[in-house]
C-alpha cells in the first residue's frame, strides 16, 4: 500500500474528516475513520489525524494507537485541526507512534471551526495547505528512504 490515512473526527462539522479526505484524495487513496476494525498496513507513509478535545486527541484514536504492533521504520505524518492550539495533540500522537518505532516525517495543523470560534475553518486555503503538506511529506519520505538505501550517495557520484 502506498499511503494510509486514518483520522478521528468528532464534531458535527467534521473538520478533521474534511482535511483527511483532501490529504487522501491528493495521494490517490481514501481516508479511514478510526474504528475497532481499522487495520494498519505497511505503507510508504502512514498519515494520522485528529481534532483536539479539551487538549487531547480523540479517545478511540488513542486506544487504536495503544494497540498497534511495533512498526520499526514505518514513516508517518501527523495532522491536527483545533480551535486554538495543536501542540499537545501533535505531541500525543508523535509519542505513541514513536513508541511503536515510527519515524515522524512531518506534522501539520490548521484551525477548525468550534461553535462561534474560527468560523469558516478549514477554509479553501487550509485545504490547499493540506494538499501541499501531503505532497511535501511524500517527497521528504522518498528522500529519506534514498538516504537510508544509499541512493543519494550514488546519485551524487554520477
Ligand atoms: C468538545 C470539544 C472540545 C474542544 N476542545 C478544544 C481544545 O481544548 N483546544 C482546541 O484548540 N480546540 C478545541 N476544540 C476545537 C476542535 O479541536 C476543532 O473544532 C476541531 O476542528 C474539531 O475537529 P472535528 O470536527 O474533526 O471533530 C474542541 C471542540 C469540541 C467539540
């Protein structure tokens, strides 16, 4: 599998789902809402995203990550939508994935409307930034793989 996109989205506006769909669409795949049936697959990059709820990521995403097998060297990227700040939520996902052996290639976040706050987010601009994040992440992941396999060194010698 090339790319897997898994997300948790709770509010009725489905802000994180909208971002996950845009990321997945730009990578030619489909985003999956996390559930007990979600199966992790080896992929070029695993994208994981959540909204922020009282400072934390969604509980079912947390439980899903707790149960993941060791995935030494699996490349991953994190995306967050929030009404004020992503910091702890990003760190929460990072910590769990790194515990499992993942390499975090990049992280990204944007505002998501919450009641009357941040009205209109994610905007079209946010969606475009999400696409750029997805593309940039895959590029970085490929370069990193090249370094690991020594391909860049060979390319430089030619
Ligand atoms: C119950 C609830 C609690 C929230 N708590 C926070 C918070 O602590 N910090 C923050 O930045 N945003 C908070 N938000 C805003 C959401 O993170 C934001 O609207 C996000 O885009 C929701 O994503 P979703 O539509 O995918 O669920 C909260 C939203 C809800 C509904």
